[in-house]
C-alpha cells in the first residue's frame, strides 16, 4: 500500500474510535485490573471493548436518571405498569381463547364439509348405479319385447302365408274349404 493510500485510510477512521480508545486508555491508566476485566467481558461476548464501555455508560445514565426519581412517584409508576400488564395479559388470554375457538370451529366446519361431500358423492354414485341398472333393465326388456314381437310377427306371417298357400291350393282344386287350425304348407305346382 502506498503512503498516500495509508493517509486516506487513517483519515477515514471515525472520530468515535479515537474517543473510545482515549477513554479506554484513561481506564487502563487509572485501574489496569478494570481494563483487563472489560477486555475479558468483550472477548467472552464477542464484542469490542468500546461496545462494553458504551453499554456501561448507558447503564450509568439510566442510574443517574432514576436516582433523581421520587420514591412515591416510582411506586405509582410501577403500580400503573403492573395494572397495564395485568390488563394486557387478560386481553391476550381472551384473544387466545377467541382465536383458538375460532380455529377449532373452522376445523370442525371443514371436516363437516368434507364428510358432506363424501356422502353426496356416495349418494351420486349409488344413484348413477341405480340409473345404470334401470337403463340395463329397460334395454333388456326392450330387446325381449322386440324379440317377442318379431317372433309373433314371424309366426303370424307364416300362418298367413300358410293360409294363403292353402287357399290358393284349394281354389285351384275348386274347393273353398279353409282350415284355421295348424297351417299346412302346401307346395303348389306350376
């Protein structure tokens, strides 16, 4: 690193670091054991010694501020704080009960809806099965009826054809005797 760069780097170091270092120097000169304890606290907490000094000064500032407070005023403030904390805990408990009961109500409603959907789908399936079976029965009945009608028509046609053939045969012979019993197939000769 060149000398010009080193000068720029040293100028960038903030004034707070120098002031904190000076303060630590004063502590080290006045009480070397205290300085060593501050370093040990900083190392054990992963902090810098200047951070420990800052925290100590902030605590000292609070001590000085609170030392000027009237004892009666402090007790009144603590009672007020206690009252506010009790109300907050009460509010949190009632809010917790509300949220918990709402959560369980929602879960119960979701389970109820799922059960209803399951029942509806089962009902639809059984209804579709019934319709399918009814359709199959209707188709079978229609086929049986069509077969029966076709058979009856075929028998009637054969009967009528047999009668006509028989009539034609008797007319050719000159007799008009019509037999309505069993049809007889008569072969005509031409």
